[in-house]
């Protein structure tokens, strides 16, 4: 250990102690309790596939991209599985998103379009002043 390191830790023992205790505590921000999950990953994928096929006849033009557990602030439904399909056609900016709630299997389906805004280097359209 270098002298600078010893000097740093020697000059601030309370700070080092707080840091050591903070890193030793378990992080539980994303815990998923088994009691909260009534709809499993397997069944959520089947439900989402069925809902997406019924809501979007062009589902064959999309590729299954991901399925992840999510929780949105102020969403009374609580925990959910979010299933996303990405458009096969380039530039792959269209998505089909199906959300299956873990408590009761309630679903929502929507199509998302990621159209980028103007790039920072792109000039703004010319202003048209009124006479």
C-alpha cells in the first residue's frame, strides 16, 4: 500500500467506516418477491404473444426483442412483464409493446415509433416572418 493511501485512510477514519458499512449493506431496490408474481415469465410470454397477434395482424413483420420485469411510478397495476417486438424492416424504429401485469394478468398493447428529433448539428427550418 502506498503512503498516500495510508495517509488518506488515516486522516478520515469516520468516512472510511461509513463507506465500508455502506458497501456491506445489501441492495434491495429491485427485489421481486415470489408472492407478488402470480403470472410467471412463461405464461406472460404466451399471453403477450396471443394479445399481440390479436391486436396487430402484422406481428410477423416484427422480431421478439426482449421480455423484462418492470414497475412504473404511479402505476396502480404494480409489477409487470414488458414484452417488446422490434420491426424487421430497416431502420428498426417501430416497436410493439405488450405489458402483462404480474398480479392479475391484465394486458395492454401498443405500437411505439422512435422517430428521432433533429440532430444537434442540423439547422432549424428558416423562420417565416409575417409582413
